[in-house]
């Protein structure tokens, strides 16, 4: 029986049935030593399968004794009464129960009592009372011959050599040592000569056996190997030799120039000389003598000492290994050292960025964290690299980028964004950088003539369809907003974006990783090409380990990403310490072609009716006109009262922007209130969201009180992320602090009413910043009213306090000016 195992065999020499590892065992029978088929099982499994007969019954009784000892808390030595009882039990052990011979004595059965104690200890999970280890000694430092010395732990002495033990009369201990050696020899056959030796004291070791021991050959046997104290290993690391600092860092990192990269070996603190490396390269042994020390030398290290030059690194690859301090060579993570200008750059990128003043032309005061974002962007773009600003929605990515443009003052900035955000960008630039030129490269009459500064705004679709004019300009900054749109690097959009030339690139997104790290790779491989290597290598080295919760790899990846990815959430300490904060933004959207046609036809038709009437009839027709135009701006399906199965996607700029907002909000685990004046529009939105698989609640004036309360509870518990609300029915009396976003899909044109609705989320109990989004159709009556509400709020509150009713008193000319669609918008 081996440690931790029970061996099943049949006295008739047949193969035993049942589970277990099949093999053979030597047993002592009356007729002499025999080798018979056997099955081996771990003790914990074997005790439930013991057969009938004297041997099986004995070990079953021994297992019951072991269970009683374990219950009593047995941890080692026995008291006299327990020992006496176990010795009586051992005396009853039948020969077949311990038929394995003593190693080296084929005719001798092992003593009963030590065998029983070992069974009980293994069953209880105790350390064996006697353990064996192997001490390696160098016989001839010059010639490099070694031997293994058998050491014994436990027994009469805490630690003695086997040779010393064999001089004593410790028969039980000697028997245990032989059993342990037999088990170890099964695992590692070079120990077998010890079993037949008169004294199992030592064995000579050749180079192959040393190599096997160095690689853990005895680990499965639980046998420790003690190496000489002077035995040491080499420190192998790679070193980047950057040479003279390049005159143009931007061109260097974007070009094909390479840096030397080779192996560096050290013994302790001392780097090895070329002659010593040559000695290692020529060595054919696993242990060599170097500087009066024994040095472990595996074949891989010897090969590296011979072929010391590694594949050269491009500039961006060298920066990556400098930042992480590691690289992968032949599947091994290797430490990397660098110095000179590259190490200085690593230090600069890893430290807090140098502060810069807020640009004088910025018509706003940046919050502290926004100013830190500007410092960071200035650092990475200043050396010709790029990065990803991945702040949560509402933290001010747009204003931070506008500030960067003003600070650089070095040429035009191209912003590529979804169509639904063109209006937002133009509005924010005009608001925060007044006087800065801004134009759209979008639509049928697009042009880049005379562009030499300011902002140009375009869409991913336009870039994909008409890249040539955009690629002909040398841009100072290239900005990809909502950069998750190019997370598929194989898409035509992503390919087109890579063809645009610029001094620096910045990606903006609130969701840098929606599903896998591959998406982050796609964004950063655009903003800082080559930093993360090819996608296949990135997946193997970083993606799979990190997504499998490899903490060490995740930390190395974080060191690599930290200079190029600024990720901040609303809940981060110091980001918005005055929480809850409220940020309100008008979100301009373009009308679709269908909406434009409906809008202009309605203006022509209903303005003719207004002009032909007066008094109460005229007031009614003005309200009808304004209502129709607002419904067209919302969605053609609302205005046309289409059936429930009518298509919704692709027909409304507002619906497209709402989708964009929801994608980001839900990816950030946010929740949103969507207010509309019209129950019909709310139902259309719910149908659209259901089609997208987004759960929502809908509350309007006809919602029963009990259902209303249950809807609020479900939303507050986080069971649904979107709450669609009729503005009039839900503008007051609700607490919905689960929401950190409020969307006004259409405007009530009464600021007080809108503020009351917003306050369903922005109220006591709210612990997160609240972002308010007001959707405004560009060039329409909504756009003009929004300007009044934003720029002349006090006047607007007095004039528009009654909503559309105040507008019924406008003259025909004033009303025409208000509702006519401005195509230049």
C-alpha cells in the first residue's frame, strides 16, 4: 500500500473488478513472492469499496477507528491507552492485509503497527510521521559531479541522513523510510537502486537526472529536493537600446525606424561579460560553475546566451514594452529595461501630466477634472501620439476637446461623429468657443474650400462614402466621437477613418469596452497605432488572460493603457464632489428627408388657413399648426397616425439620437426618464424599444394609481432601465431617483413645467449627477423656441408661460418667421 492509496488484488491472481488505476503489485504469499494484477485507489474512495473477507473487514474496522480518532481531534502522537488499543488492532491484521514486501527484503512482510498508523494518518489527512527528502551535493566543483543524499525527517531525530539512521535500531522508522522511497521510485525511477542497497544513503546523478530534478521530477511524490546554498540562477531580461533621441518624435513613432533589442544576463547584481556569456552559450550541462558559484542553466537560457539579439522593435513597440516593463518572448513574460530618452519619455507619460492654463478663448470655466483631462490630452497629443478620453456621458468630453483645440491653436480639427450629434457639436462650439469657425462637411452641398483652422464636422457615413476630400487635408486634430462606432476594425468606416492624416488623434467614448477587450483594441489601435500589437497577438497575450481574471496580466495591461486611456465615471471620487449636479444640454438633430417634406407642406397648407381666419378660429388654427409641426419633428408616424405595424426606424432624427443616447446610458448601467407631451408618441417609443429588446415602463394620465405605484417601484428597484412618461401626467408627484438621465423628447415650451419634470430625478435622494437632454429639431420652430429658452430665459418664462397659447397672438409675419424651415440649419 502506497501513501494515500489502497491496493486491491485477488489471492487467485485474477484481475480485480471495479474502479481504480490498473497495474501490478508484488505480494508475499506462502508459496513466495508473486506479481499479480492490482487496482489502486485513493484512500477516501477505497474505504467505501472494501470487499468481504478477512482483509477487507480488517481495513473497514481500521477506517472506523480512523473516523473516531478524527472526531476526537487527533493531530499526531497518541496517548498510551489509544496506542495500546491500536497495537491490539494491528496484531489482528491478516497477512493479505499487508502483503506488500519490505523494500529490499522480498520475503519479509512489513510490520503491522507502522502500516496501520500510516493508513490512519493518510485517512485523516495528517502529515506522515516520517518524511524523506533528497539533498544535492557537489562532489567535484571543477568537474561538476553531483550526488543525492537521502535525508529523513521525523522518527528519533528531526533531521538525519539515512546513513546515520541505519546505524541506529529504529526499525519502524527505517521501514517507513523504505516505503517512502519505494513510492518516490515509482514516480522517479532513478531512485530505484536505493531500494536494494544495504543502506539507502545516496545515489550519483548525471546531467539528465539533474535536469529532471530541476524541473520538478519528484514533486508528484511529495518529496522535497534541497539544492546547494551556492546554487543560483541567472537573471535574464531584455534591454531596449534607444540610441540618440530622434529630432521628430511624432515621425519616429509613426514611422518604420527600429530600436536595438537584445538579451541581458546578470548574476546577482553583476551583468555578465561577453566572455561569460560565451561560456554559457557553449555549456552542455544544466549546472555550470561561474564566478565561484553553481549556476542553473536550462537549455532555453543557454540558447538565449548564444543568440543574444532579439527582433528589433519599432518605436511604438519599444514604448509599449518600456511602459509595461515586460514583453513576451517564446511564450515567457520577460522583464524589460530601458534608458536614455525612451526611459525619460516613459517617466513623463507615467507621471501626472504637466498643467496648462485654461484657454483664454474658452467661454466657460472648466471643472478641475475637466482641466486635468485637458492636461492629459495636451501631453499625449503634444508628442504626436493619440489617446481615448472615455469619460461617462455628461462629464464634458466635448468641452474638453474644444479647450484642447483652442490651446493647441495649430490648425483645423476634424470631428467625425454620428449624424445625430452634428447639431450638438456645432451648438457646443458656438457656445463655448465663440468666433471659432465651424462648418459641416455633410449633405449635398459640402465643401472644404478655404479650411485652414477651426472645426469641420462630418459623419461616419459621409467619411465612408466620400473620403477623398477629407484625406486631402492635413488636419491638426482628428476626433472620433462615439468611437465605439468603429469597434469593428474591419468595417469600411474604420478603414476610412484610418486614411485621414492628422498630427494627433483623439477618440471620445463613454463605453470603451461594451463586450470584449477587442473593442478597446480597435479604438486604441486607431488612436495610437501599433501600441497594442496585431489583434491576434493582443488576444493571446492580453485579452484571454485578462478576461479570465489574470490579475498580474491585467496590471501590466493597465500600465500600458494608462497613458493613452483616461477613463472617469460620475461616481469616481473628486469627479463631481458637489453631487448631485445637474447638467442640461440641448441636443440638436436633423430632420430626415421625409420629415422635411411633411414639415414644409404642412407650413404651406396651415399658414394659408391661418391667414384666412381671425379671432378664436385663427387661434385654434395656430395651435393646430404648432401641434402638427411638433408631431412631425417627433416622428412622421405620430403625425400621420399610422397603424401599429408601421416601420419606425430611419424616419426620425430624434428617434435616431434617442437610440444613440440609450446605447451609451445603458452601457454605463444608467437609467433614464423619457418625457413627451403625447401619449401616442410614448406608445410609439415603447414599441420601438420593445423591438430593440430594451425593457421599459409607460405612465400616462390613464394609468391606474395602483399600477402607477408598481411601475415606480419596479423602476426604482432597477428592474427596467427606461421609464416613458407623459409630461402632463408625470411632471409632478413622483420620486424617480434611480434615473441619472432625463430626456425631453419634445418641448413643453414652458421652462417651469420642464423643470418640474426633470425634478422627478433631480431631487433629495439622488446620489448621482443628473444629465438632462432636450431634443431639438434643427431649423424648425423647436429650434427658435429653444434659443429663446436658452438665451432669454427670464423673458421666455413670461412670454411662453402658457405654452403655445402665447404664440397665438403673433402676427402672420411673426408666425411665418417662427415656423418656416431654415434649410441652412
